[in-house]
DNA sequence: AGCGACATCTTGTCAATGACAAGTTAGGAT
DNA sequence: ATCCTAACTTGTCATTGACAAGATGTCGCT
């Protein structure tokens, strides 16, 4: 789907998404301009529209990609709440552009079926991580609430970290700091 | 500062900020257009520039206002972690526009002195709320980490709620759901 | 090989926007 | 009364998103 063979450009779709990630990493999603992305890819100003329809279409593709990447990262982290939580934060920091778009539904078509599917995949992976630790502890009173608490704490930490809202005293190693914060959930 | 007496418009600065809140509530910060705000206030398209310089200036004013309102809300909630946490979420939900701008530093001049001051005021109020409960529990091992964990969990919950990312099963009462999640911190 | 269909990309255009420059109006101080 | 300055307007320009219409390359089919 994303890798049609060499046409005029070669793989414009991918190039545009990569360029978008670069721009968002530097200046946030609001700074994305289809014409700028086209310039960076060396194509005409209207080329992006063909692949994504409009700006929301491009960001929708980015969000889908992001949810899929997050699901992969969480699955790879296994079913330990601490590991899954750290993986969540790590994903947000290393794939900041994707993460920032994913949780801004007003920027893209969050109700598109591909988005729903990708998001649910990530949700399943997250719940699996939480359930693992909980089972080991002898079963929580309310698994739904525990999952929500775990998701909230890692999502909040990641968001605050990305926003640069945390005091410098927290340090410059997000994984380390996240680990300490998450541990607070079972002490 | 925000209420100069009746000039041509009366109180354009306030009117523009109010209109911005309205627009952001409906369509997010990306949808804010100075010309649209001017139209809503019944003034010419360049009037906003006089009060705020540019778009970032307007959002900077909104962010300052937001941090001050948040500090007030937290102070009013007292020094109980649960109450302070619920107040944080309540603020985010009831003042969604302010909250969304506050934690998007790329949209405004986050390094402006008025912003720094307002943000620190809110930070102090937040820490005060966390410290209260901790002291009652006999003192935490690491107050800095506890504050960070508490901030993360309420900020994460609020963010996910606003993004519409939470499953419907969580319900439609953010205060109730937040209370349950926060309680997970001391059980 | 040749032809047709289609995806890919380009050129051209329009309304909307942010930002700036320069001019106009109205309150307040003296 | 007059000046001064803040508040606002009019005019303009480059940039952008979106759309329409045309050009070009690639592939399937015969």
C-alpha cells in the first residue's frame, strides 16, 4: 500500500510522510504545509493532494502509521506493566511527530475505519501489558480501572515531557524518569 | 491589564480572547484565525494585531490566563491530593481551550516572562496539593517523584479524555472517573 | 509491438490567511 | 483648545489549501 514501485518520483507517498515527520519534529503539526512537503520532495505543489486528498488525509495516514508502530512497540515490550509503560513513553519520545498527531483528533479523520482499526490494535496491546503484571500480583480489584490508571500515568508523563513542561530536575533520560514514576503504581 | 475602559470597541482584547476560546472549544487551536476573531468581534481584520502583535501573541495571552485560572482552581481545591487531582481534571474539561493551548508551547511564546510566572504559580499550587496528602500519610519516600506521578496521572487522564481516546465504558462523568483513577495512587 | 486505460504528477487559479505599512479617529492630559 | 497617544481602519503582499484541467509515464491486454 505504501510502497508502489518506481513511478515518476519513486515513492512519493513515503517521502511526503517522512518529510511531514521531520517538520512536525521541528515545529509541531501546525507547521505542516502541503506545499512545503512537496518542495522538500521535489515535486509540484499539487502532488500531495493526489496521494492524500488533503492535509487531513496526510495526517490520517500518519496517525494510522503511528498507532501501528505503537502497537508493535508495546507487543515487543511484553506483558509487564513496567516494561509496557516504559515502551509507551519511549515511543512517544522517539516518534514524537506520530504521537503528537495521534492524540489530536481534530487534525485528521479520527473516525476513518483504518484509524479505528489501528487504534484498537494499540489498545489491545496496551491492555495486554497491564493485564500481565496484574495477574502476577494476584488480580486487581478492577482491571478496567487499573488499565486506565496505567495508561493515564504513562500518557501524562509522555505528554508533559514532550511539552517541555517538566522541571529540569527530572533529568534528561525519559526512560529512567518514567520507570520511577510508573513504579509508584505498585508500591 | 485586560480591561481598559471603553474605547472604540469597549473591550476588544477581552472580546477577542473570548472568541478564541469559543473557536478552540469547537475546532481546536489550529482553527483559530485572527481575521475570523476580528469578524466575530465586529472589527477590522487588522485590529487584533494591535492588541496581541500576532497570533502567537494572542495565544500567549490565553496561556497566561489559563495558568492563572488553573492556579486558582488548585488553590481552591485545597491540599488534598484527591481533591487537587479532581480539580485539575475538572479544569481541563471545563476550560478545554485554555488547557489545550497551555500545553502546546509551539503555539505561543512559552518563554515569555508572564508565562513563566503564571506557570510557576500553577506548579506551586499543584505541589501544595500533593504535599498535603503525602504529609498525612506519614511522608513519602520521594516527594518529587510522588508529585510527578500525581501530575502525570491527572494530566494523562485529562488529555486522553479531551482527545476522546477513552472507551465509552469509562462513562460521561470526568470527575467521577478521575477520582477512581487517582485513588489508585494510594491503595 | 501496439494500444488503451489508469495512476501519477504538473500547471493554473481562487479565496482565505498572517503580517506589515500607513493612515484615521477618539480619549485624556495639560 | 490643543496635542498626544492608544485604538482601530484600509490597503497590500506572499503563502497556503483546495480544486480543475491537462500532461506524462506505466502497465495490462491483445
